[in-house]
C-alpha cells in the first residue's frame, strides 16, 4: 500500500501533514507534479516530476496506483478513475470520495464547468481553513489506522 499526492495543486499545509504521516507510519508516499518540489529527506517520501501538460500528472497517478492505495487530490475526475481501480481518494479538505458520492461530485463539477464556460462567474472554493486541515488530518489518520489493523 502506498500514498500518492497530486502535488501540483495540493496546499502546502496538506503536504506538511502528508510528510509527517508518511514518515511516522513508514508508508511510501509519492508526490507527483509537473514542477520541481522539495521534500524533506526521508526514504518514505518520493517525488515524481512529469512533463507539463493537461492531466499528465493525473494520468501518471492512475497508471501507477494500485488497489488499496490512498490518493490525495482535489481533482474529481482523477478521484473517479482511481476509485474505479479500487483506490481510496481523499481531497485536501478531508472529504473522502467514494463509489457512493463520486458520480454526484462529477455531475456538480460538470455543471459548474458549463456555467463558467457560458460566462457566469461561479467564484472558486473558499480558502483552506483550520477546520479543513483538521478534517483532512482526521480522515488520513482513520485510513492509516485501518491500514495498520489490516
């Protein structure tokens, strides 16, 4: 079991949580991005730089992730793909994507994309706050505890 981080858009505070969790639990965690990323020195923290381009990092994660792996991403289409492979997907706000909720998340995402394409300003998500960070850490800890029991 491994953890994969869609690191291009992952907030720094969430990366910090991931660094500590990976080292503490000794779980290989790979940060995938199309730009250089500095990681703390640890055999459990890996960086995979991919070329720039639409969905290049996402496609690499999908290709390498295996059933049971945890994927950290805010990208709903990526979450849908890895869930189909039997992975677990968690967004940086601590929302766990599941087979039960991913279709509705995709529908909302597509609807919002249609609105933006037609010129309607939908705004963006609110800034990540302390509650979001805590919810993420809690969900991550639940997943890690489940892996330890297995």
